[in-house]
């Protein structure tokens, strides 16, 4: 299973929110590149980079941080937050992202995401399926919908999506464990999908349970920054 550490960006700095609430922000490092280099030095190979300013502004804001990390490390970066237009997408790929995560756009401009899947291929696009009470949440989780997460993901798999990052918003940033049931349900319904779990990881037992489930990957954020798991422990699972 791929261990994918996360860096969330506000004002170019590495932060974490609790349950997607911009008012519950904690800054961890003013130099995200240093954080990314620590991940790479520990043997991790991927990075989930989220532009929280961009998610709010509905356009990419922190592209310079992406460019710096992609230039100075060899990490496979997937980038999300504010990728809403062809120009956003072009900038993100030109700055070195290997994949983009499209969440809000999949709900609000599905024709655009469908065109990107055709143009760039399913290896370049990750579907963002963030859920609150099993219903899709968009725009940095500030907006809810009535769309069931399972129906939503199924619909996009039929349009050639191969990768999905799914976050249970109710779990994110609380360090109380991931939504195992959400991922089991997705696996049962879509066994060939590359599912990346996100949100709630609090200790190595959580990571090991997700690995035993056979998921493609898990995103780990706050648990790293709060010292609940070590990069050495994560690297051992990543390289197993």
C-alpha cells in the first residue's frame, strides 16, 4: 500500500484544518519544501499537496509551492484544490504535478472533468469523493450535496476513472480513526478501483488495518505532524 503524506497549504505554509473548517487551522511549518524533503528522505515516494486557498478561491493559488517541491524533490505529487479550469490544469502540470485531484469540478462541471479524462488519460486524474454522512461535500467541504458517495464514484468509474481519494469529512483531523466502513463499501461495489483512504488516521494500527484491506493507498496528515506516527514506521509499511 502506498503511504501518501499530505501537505495542506494556506498562504504558502503547511497547515492542517479540523473537519475542513478554516477557522480551526493549525500552522505546522512555514516552509513546505522542508517537510516534503523530510518525507522523501524517509523513503516515501508520493505526496498529496492541497491548495486550501485555491479550494476557497476556486482557482489555483499556491502553484509556486508545487513547483518548488516538484523541482527540488523526486516525489510523485498529486495536487488538489482550486483546479477548476483548463488554465489551472495546465499550470499544475507545468509546475510538476503528476496527477490532479478533481472533487468540486466533478460535481459542478462534470463535462470539463470528463474532457480532461479523455485528454490526459485516467492515470493523470484522481476523483475526489469527499463525503459527509455518505453524501458528497465540495468547495473545501464548505458545501454539502444530496449525492450519495457510492453512486457518485460508480458514475465516474463508468467514465474511465481509475483512482479515487475519499475523505470522510466527519473524521478528518480528529485523530479518531478512518471510516473503514466507507472504504469497505467502495471496495465491495468497485473491486477494480484504486482507492486512497484519507482522513482520521490516528496511529499505526489504523494504517495497518487499511493495508490489510488491500487499498491502493492512504493519505496521512495530522498524525505525522502531531507525532502519532513516525516517518520510519510509515516507510516500513510503504516499502513492505
